[in-house]
C-alpha cells in the first residue's frame, strides 16, 4: 500500500499513520519526525531546518526533497509506505510522482483528514513531546502517567516551539495557502478520499480503512 495522509497540523495524521503502520505492516514515513531527528542530532540539515520549523514555516524543498528521496530508497519502503507530512506543496507532490514513476509505481490512495481550525488550536497547544524518543502526549486527552515524564523511555516532555498557539495559527495559514491546493491536485487525479478527523482514534482509523476498502 502506497498511501499519503493529508491534513492540517494536529489533524491526527501521526497517530493514524502509526496505527496503520501496525495494521498494514507498512512503514510510516513522517517528514516532520525525520526533520526533528536531524535537529536533535544537529546534522547540517537539522541546523538549517530548525529556524523554519520554529516559526511554523515550511522547510525549503532543497532540504526536504533529498531527505525524503533517501528515506524512500531504503529497503523497508520498497513495497509500500504511509507518508505523513509529505508532500506539503504541489511542487513536492510532483517530485513524489516523478520518484514513483522512476520506480514504475504510483500511489494507491491519498486520505485527507479534515478538522476545523479552532479544534486544531485546542489540540496542538496541549501537546507535549518527549525530548529523547519523540513520543507524543496531550495534557488533557493523553496525559503521561507522571507529569512531564515519557511513559516509554522516562525522557523529559516539552512543548515544541512550533506547538505554541501563535505558531499553530501560522502553521494553519501555511496549510491553507500551500498544502490545501493538494486536495484539488489529488482530487483531479482520482486519488483522494476525505475523512472527518473528530472522534476517537479507533473511529477515525475505521473511517480510513473504509476509504481504503479494507474495513
Ligand atoms: P509536522 O510534524 O509534520 O507538523 O512538521 C513539523 C514542521 O516540519 C513543519 O511545520 C515544517 O516546518 C517542517 N516540515 C515537515 N514536513 C515538511 C515538508 N514536507 N515540507 C516542508 N517542511 C516540512
């Protein structure tokens, strides 16, 4: 299965991608996670990407595209993948199309998760991330067992710079202007299914599996 998950930040793409990864035995490839790992490891890519990420802007294509192409070339991504956070612009979607065409492959489906802006702001500003392993929590919806401590690795939880309310609003604007046009782009190509992103994660997973013809 070659799947793209679209949706604004905080729509639940990461949660759904991880659930689908287990169910479909297909790796999740999350551009934001790859970038955050690069930032944590202070690689040349990470150092350049960080300023864009902190203010909620898109990281330029010359940094993102090489990283994704490299990840897609790894052995676990040869028979399928769940892309989360990439592509984010029509230009990135065109590059993805070219990479797949070279492999004589194409996408199976693009699923867009839709959530109203005010709900997004509520969700993201309560989000906390583990500094060590990247696991995510929410102060109300999914609190850790001990305040500010990761259940999985004991690492410290923090609020990502780009999860602060003001930055979330900037990210929503970037989504509206740069990423939303992808709905038309993939809609015209006949790949798109839209699912509502309000509800329990299992309900949304069920909607996605139905859209994929699996549930
Ligand atoms: P995410 O975790 O997907 O919300 O991504 C966090 C941040 O990483 C975004 O706000 C962007 O700054 C950057 N980012 C992630 N994916 C991309 C992409 N495909 N193109 C450009 N920037 C990206």
